[in-house]
C-alpha cells in the first residue's frame, strides 16, 4: 500500500515553474530515492511535500489529502523533513535541537526518546549540552536525522544527506539509514545526487530531469539499465 | 560617601526602567530582527490606557494589570497587521514603518487624551527608607524589584518552557522551525505581545516620576536604545545591565560633572551609543554575526 501518493505535482517560485507535473508514490516501509542533477527540482519536490512551497496537483499521505496543507499540519500527520544543509539550530544545544524535533508531540515519551537518540548516535550524547553549531558537519547531519526521528515520523524526507561530508562519514551515515529501516520499518524518501550510494539503500528509484520524472522503477532496475545510468546519472 | 551611594541608587532606579524598555527592544529584535522605534510610544499609549482606567475608578494595580493584557494583545495585533505585511522588505522600509507607528501612537494619544500633562498615580506606598543616610523611596525599591521579577520570569520562559524554546528557534532559524511544526508567525506575534506588555509596564512605572503626556517616553526611549546598544541588541542580560549602567552613569554625570548638570544629561546615552559603536559595535554581550562561506 502506498503511504505517499503524488499526482501531477506542479510547483515553483513566483513565475518560475520548477516542477512540471510529477507523479510518483512511496510504499509503506520502503525507501524511495529521487535522483537527478543540480536544478532538476529534487529539493523543490520535498519542499512541496512539506508545504513549504505552494503547489498544484494532488498529494495524498496515509489516505488524507495534504495538498497545500500548512507545514505544521503536515508535521502533525507524521512527515519529518531533514532539509538540505541540515537546518541545525546552531545556537541551541544538541538536546534542545532534539526537543524541537518533538515540538508537535503531546505525549510524555519525549525525554525517553532523546535518550534513545543518544544510544543510536553516541557522539550526540557526548555533546548534548553543547551548542549544535560547534558540531562537525557529519555530527550535524546525524543531529538533523535524530531531530527528525524525534517526531516518530511515518515518513522521513531526506534532502541530500551526503552533501559536504567526507566519503567515510557518508558511508557511516548510509549504514545508519539502512539499520534504521531494518529495525523500525521506517518509510523514507531520499533525494540524492550521489546515485550509486543512494541506489544501495533504496527499493524504488525515480529519475528527475528539469521538473519531470523521466524514469521510475525498482532500484535494481535503474542500476541495471545502462542507458538511464549513462544519460541521467553520469556513471 | 552617602551622597555618592545615594546618586548610584537613584541611577539604578531610572536604570531599571531603561532596562525594562531595552528588554522590550531586545525581545522584538531577537524574534523578528526589527528595531522597533515605536516601542516607547506604544508604552506611553498603554500608560494612558492605565491612567484612563484609574480615573474611571479602577484600583491602580488592577488598572496596570488590565493594561498589560491590553498591551499584550495590542502588540500581537500590531505585528500581525502592520509588521507582517512588510516582513522581508528592506531594512529602510521597516524603519520607516516603525517610525510611522511612532507617529501614530504619539499623535493618537494626543488626539484622544490631549497634550496637557497628567498626574499618574504611584502604585507603591509613599514610604521612604533611610539606611545610614541613604534614602530610598518605596517606588525606587519597587521598580528594581519589578525588574528583577521580569528578568526571572523571562529567563524561566525562554530557558525552561517549550514555548520559549520554540520562540528562540523561530528567531534563529524560521525555515527549520517550520519544518518541525512551529508556527513561526505566531511566535513573532508572541514576541511583539510580550515586548508591548513589558514596555507598558515600564511606562506605568516611570510615569509617576515624570508627568503623563504623549512625549513622556521620548528621553526614556533614547536611554533604552543606549542600554540595548551597550548590552548588545540580541542579549537580554546585556540589555538589563546596559540599562542599569546607563541609568547610573547618567545620574553620576549629571551630579558630578559641572557643565553637564541636569540639562545636558541626555547627552550621556548618546555618547554611550557612539562610544559603543566605535569600540564594540555588537555591544558588551552581543553575538557577532559570523557567516561561513
């Protein structure tokens, strides 16, 4: 069953149209990846899903229509978004960053969940009282993911998590994502330029070019299709 | 010596009021990155409301409490209706808008309550404490105590409540705040509401020492700007300390430097502003904006 269904999504900034009618879906418990070059519209797609850019079309999440819902309403439905560049609250402590991730939650399990995050990411636990701006790039990316997980999301949107990180840190990060998926069955929609790496963790893949999806299918099909690889993924 | 201590004490009393208004400036600057030139006039307008309630027979503390509520709601309304539409415009636009607000509140108060000075009731008893030759009125002690309560209250709000954390987050990174479900617009309204209430309190506390009239807050606003500049526009603690320093300096300069006297006291905050901008533009406790490229 599809957790997220997107039909004919159009979005842009002012007069500039970025997305020209995308349709795709993400099945529950699966990891989907959107691949594409700079400027293809990957980030805009995620921002439209989070209600951060006005859009047309139809976005259905867990059976409910969330087209043009406000960002906070979408968060309340269980969509967590790790933005490009990590979106760290640099002046707040690591602990406060995590509590902000759980801002919309009303239950009493938040404290226990921060401890779970520290168990999952021990580096964050060591730095819980530090200003988040003092963390390294890799640690901040971990923090961004932990902050998103604090929502106990049904769907996790990840925007270029590998950006600006050393290759070894990127590998560690993706290993964490794979573990997360195995342990919690979390549904993820990942946007990446690093196609090779992303296809390793994904079940489903879509290739985006100048605002349209030009190819969609199982991740191993995308990898096996040499023409798609050459034309759009550049390796 | 007793004379000197007396002057310092009197300076602290005015300083506490400058500090309250400076805190209001800082609250708005931190939450919306706007310097609200109308802060003092909003405070004056609120003080008139308290005076009006009092003359209608409401007890003074009840009148002040009701005014704080009105000011809080009014501050939120100003943010929503006047500031929000120009949010993201150039700094010059926003400066002009807040200057426009200053005029509206100033002239509005004159239109409603005219420009004849009025006596504002002292909310504290007329008692005078005498400790070793140093005399303090209950008003002075009360003003300082109220400032302490405000500082404690704000600290608790911002450091120990969820809404305070959300307000800090919204001020620091609106984009990420939206992504975790914070309604950034509401947080900004809240910041303006709090600042307006704080300003109203400062107005009601200073009014018994001055006379109530539409230009009452003119000099207080300048002192508050000096205080906020000195402490750092994004530092609440700095605003409080800055306010107290400005109050004491002003009073000492007025007393001990012959040519300044009482008439040229207003020069002191202006000198403070110029000196701080020359030596330490971000103030004593302000953060310097550092951008990684």
